């Protein structure tokens, strides 16, 4: 069965980003596509060290906190959705570090992210959502991935854990986006 990995970039185990990722995973399952949510909350992800050894190793040379296992899961899946809390107007650093290392490993090993389907979701109290969404899109497009749209951009408002669920329009937008990810995967791999 086709599968989508949903990567939450929040340090909170039960924060807003996880709430959003869980809701998106549920929609994907309803479409008949497998979904697995992976959280970075208990992981410390270093930034890429530019050693360029991933081309010879087939994985990242840094063996920290299971990122290589996550990379293998992303490689095996047909889809990848990432969610980030916005910190000072940008996507949280650990998530961007993970994306840069995933992108480098894939790019130097046959460009295996090409034609995977997915996209980013930004979560914040109030500001920097569009900039963070765009920042994460850079990873998708240089990796030759396919990003479906929705009825709005993938941004959800929420401050205290759980409040993202009260942003009705935001939740509807990302759920529709997630359904579109699953539908597109079925078209491509059905
Ligand atoms: C260090 C830090 C910086 C933040 N910067 C912003 C920001 O620039 N804009 C904003 O709207 N919210 C900002 N927030 C609030 C979070 O984005 C918001 O609480 C979000 O819901 C956290 O998601 P989470 O529960 O998944 O961790 C910041 C929070 C922290 C801890």
C-alpha cells in the first residue's frame, strides 16, 4: 500500500503541529493510503556539515537520534508532509536541518525524492506563517517533488497546545491538502 510520512518539527510531544499532523494522517488513511506520523520532539537534529559523504555512504554521515532511520522511511514512502512551528518568523531549525540532510542524501543517491508527493504546513500564533511555508517549499521544489494545492495556503493559527484545532479554516485547508496528496498518490501509483 502507498504510504505518506508526516514529519512534525515541534519540540512539543502534544503541541499544535502534532495535532495538525494527526488530523492530516487521519484524512490520508480515510483515502485508503497508509500514513505514519514521526515527531522530532525527542530528537536533536544537527545541521548538515557539508562533508558530502552521503554520495558514497547512501545515508547521512551524522548518526544522530535516528535521522537515518527517518531518511529510510521517507525513501520507501510515496509521500512526505512536513509541519513546522514558526519561530521568529521562520520554520523551526531542527526541522530545516532534517530537510536539508534528507534532501542532500536523496540528491546524491539518484534523486530519490523526485515525484514524491507532499508539501509543508506552517503553524504559529500569528506571524511568519507564509514566509515559513515558502521557506519549506524551497526543499520540495529543488527536490523535484510534487506539491498539490488546497483552497488556501497550508497555514494554521494556534498558540497554546490544542488551540490549532479551533482554527476552522486552517484545519479545513490542511485536511483538503492532505486528501489531495493521497488522491494524487493514488493517481500516480494506482
Ligand atoms: C522560540 C519561539 C518563537 C516563536 N516565534 C513565533 C513567531 O515568529 N510567530 C508566531 O506567530 N508565533 C511564534 N511562536 C509561537 C509558536 O509558533 C506557537 O506557539 C505554535 O503553536 C507552536 O507550535 P507547537 O505547539 O507545535 O510547538 C514562537 C514560539 C517560540 C517557542
